[in-house]
C-alpha cells in the first residue's frame, strides 16, 4: 500500500526521534513468527525472498536425518502399527490402509498412505476437509488420529524423498484449487517438500476452513523464509510434546 505524504512525514519524525520503523509484514515476521500472505507485495516476490538458496550442507543433513529418523520410528512403532491394522480390519473387515493423492513439491502430485480412520462409506465421497469432530471417523480412528498414529505410514514417503519430516502439510489437489483462488500467493508453499509436521501444525490449532488455511499459510511462509536445521529440530520437539501432552490429558 502507498503512504500519503503526511503518513511518511510522521514516520520520518518517529525515526528521527530514534524509534525503529518497520513494515507491518516485518512486524508479523519478528513478533508473531508468521508472514500473512496478503501483506506480501510483488517487491518481496521479485527480490526472490521466497526462493531462498538453502545451504547445501543443511539440505544434506535434513535429508539424512529424514531417512534415519523415519526408519527408526517405523522400527520402534511397528508392533503398534500391526496392532492398529488388526483392529481396523476386525472393526469393519475392510481395507487397513487409505491412499490419497496430495500435492507435493512444485505442485507435483504424490500418493500418501495412512491407516484408515474413516468408515468404508466415506471412501466414495468427494474429498473434503477433515473436522476435529467428524462423524465419518470410526471410534478406533479417533484414537489413532488423536495420537497421530494414522500418519505413521507416511514415513515411507519420507524415505522415498517425496516428503520430509518437517514442512508444510500436503493438501488435497481438489481443495487446493479453491484455496489458490481465495488466498494470495498460496502456491509459494510448494517451493519446499511437504512434511508430516510443520511450523503451522505446532503453532495453530486444528482448523478446516479458508480462514484457517490463510492463517496456516502465514506460518508455512515463515518456515519457507527461515528454514534451518535448528528450526526443523524445534518443530520436531514441539510435535513430540504435543503428542505426549494429548497422551497425558487422555489419562
């Protein structure tokens, strides 16, 4: 937005008095750790601020950590996965796993695998946002979702390199078509690999609306511009803490 002459004079006055003057976008980035997409101008885009050249060694470390941690988690949780799969099969005598097309890096479609948490009838319905209280979810499915056990098979996509442990959550293409029309610069989130957990997931409560997607995107854009091994580690620890907190609360 353009400022009037009076507004510019006022800002220059405050600056001359030793006050720091920053843009609203910079304030959100500094104090809220997010970047609202509607505040991003063509200037930031053309300056390449969202096409950050990541340090190769950091990307290599991230990839190695993705593979090693994914294998270790799958190995440790394999008895839990087998037990969950057996209960799902006994519950409805149907498919244990659920595959769905999501949008990956650069908008490329990828297939993700999850433990099935919805009843069999829901598989034939149009893709839609999952709700925190969703009548389509089975009783065992609610338990699996609560502790994110249903997400564990996606570690296979991490191992193959289609996903990362940390990054923006991949969305369903049909929903993304709507989001791209409603939310400015939505496609920027496709510049990095999607993840099992992300900055948005550990900072924003469960949501299933365009307004929620706007807020979650602001966190994804912050991650995009501030990626580091330390930030990935912080998100990983926060994710574990959230899961453990849910476990304690449920008891």
